């Protein structure tokens, strides 16, 4: 199983060649989503509609629904783990709010036992500083930290390994 972050679907809108990689991935491995990603996809689609980019809004929804094969629902364990990440990170209040969904996404993957997260969100969710926090918090809660695939090259290598 792999979890695809919202950033991957957004990148698809900018670079249609990613669709081929995502389709190939979905044929080889179970692709998960989670509640925060579903909300972000909905919000991005609504934003695109309101800014007269209806075709992009539809494309975003289509690729999301075509690729994902399951959705992890928020649970008390996921919410608590995300809160533990927040407590362990030394960030401003605004930055904490900006990362709330990132923490929920990683907590969803950790609790569900997903080994890999594909994200192009390297500055926050998958930054070295934040990954160290996951590596400290997760073992205390008996979870493993997923591996982050953060580039197109990493995705291609992952696909070859399947």
C-alpha cells in the first residue's frame, strides 16, 4: 500500500505525464487516501471552479477517483498521533495550523501501517526536520514512520521495484 498526498494530484494538473505513472502505480499497488486529502481535493476542485478553471477541477476529481482505491477515515488514534506530532514540533502557531493536515495525513498512514507516502511536499510534511519528529513520536506509540518518496525519480524507482 502507498498513500498519495494531495500535492501529487495537484502536480498532475501541471504535468499530464504524471497520469501515466499514477495509472501504472495503481495497477501494481493499492493506493490509499485519507480524510484530510479528500477534503483538500474537494477544496482545490472548488477553488478551480470558482476561478473559471472548470476543466481542471473536473480533471482533478477524475484522476483522484480513478487512482485511489481506499480512504482511511479519521479516528481517535489518528487524531491523537497528529496532536503528538504537533506537540513535539517547535513551530509558530500559524505554522502549526498550516501543518495540521500534514500531521493528520502522516498519522493516518502510520496508524494504517502504510509503508510509503508519495508527496511533493518537501518543505513541510517531508522535510528532514519534521521526519525526525515522526521518527521520535511514532515508536513511542508503537507505529513505524512511512518512507517519503518526494520526487518523480523516486516514484519511477519505486515503480521499477514493484
